[in-house]
C-alpha cells in the first residue's frame, strides 16, 4: 500500500477522482486536477475529469482542448468522446458533436447506452431527425426491444417528422415497457392534442403532474392543462 501511495500514477488517479468528487459537491477542484496532470502527464483520466469540471463551469473552449488532449492519449475511450460531444453541443457545433457521438458508439462497440446518448442528441436538439436521428432510433430499438427510453425518443422524432401514427405506436410501446416514464407520457399528450384528442391528452398531462417527481415537466403539463381548459371554455361560450 505504501509503494502504491508513492507511485505518481496512483497519486494522479487518486487526485483526479478526489477532484471529480469535490467538483460534483460544488467545491473548488482546480488545484487537484492540475496536480494530477503534472504527476502523470501521460494519463487521460485527469484530463477527462478536468474537462468535465471546466465544461460544468462554462469554460467550454478550455474543456474542448482538454478532451482533445485526453483523446490523443486514449483515442478509443467512448466516455471522452461523449464528453467532447456534449461540449460541442453546448457550443452549438452540432456537426462536430455528431462526429464525436459516432466515434463514441464505434469505440463502445455499439453499446446501447452510448447509442441512446446519440439518439437523445438528435431528438432533443431536433437535429437531422429525418436522415440520422430516426434511423439511429430505429436501429437501437431493433437491437434492444425492451428499451423504453429508446422507444420514447424515437416516438418523439416520428412526431417531429410528422409521422403521427408511428409516433403514437412508439410512445405507447415505451409506456408499456415503463408506465412511469414521464417524458413518454408528456410526449404522448403533446401528440394527442395535435390530433384533436384533447380529453385523452388531458388525462396524460394529469398523470405527468402526479408522477413527475423531478418537476422538470410538471409546470409544462400544468400550463398545457390550462390551455386545454381555456379552449373548452371558449368553445362552450
């Protein structure tokens, strides 16, 4: 144990993990990352955690540089590709982000979790939905037929692409697999409103309000319910 503690590589990893833990707790961690990098300049790990820290601090250009340095040391690390993709996304460079998500999927051997991150990128940004997003979502549900999140976001992309029937089928499949997947229920409600099924949509929105523990979609669902009610009131008058 003493020998390991005296090893610069071991010390660098320890400091990198300590820095990451401190950063996640909202505490300053810059010195720990710098010390870890100096102790083991050939390790991608301190650069990776340092980059995440800077990205979360909003220093996106500096974070990009660190992730690229990390990839120069460990080019097949899917996690680094993902973090660089996220940074490019925040910078608004979707072309570069897409390339990094593709690299992450390849590096991870088509791991479903990494594939889902790429699908989320297309779906949540509304980027290249028809030619890249939907095919990526379809490939994922074909490979993992029990992935409720994949069906959810594929359904949302069908919705964005104007394919209402396919969207409803995918969203209902997502809810069959996970009845408590609030975002799928919210997406289904959006679809039902636009297809004129406002009573059914209201029922879905009410369930979102009841089940959204995070509160992320609750306010939107409440506003949607108010809009539906206002529409009914104006019609009845």
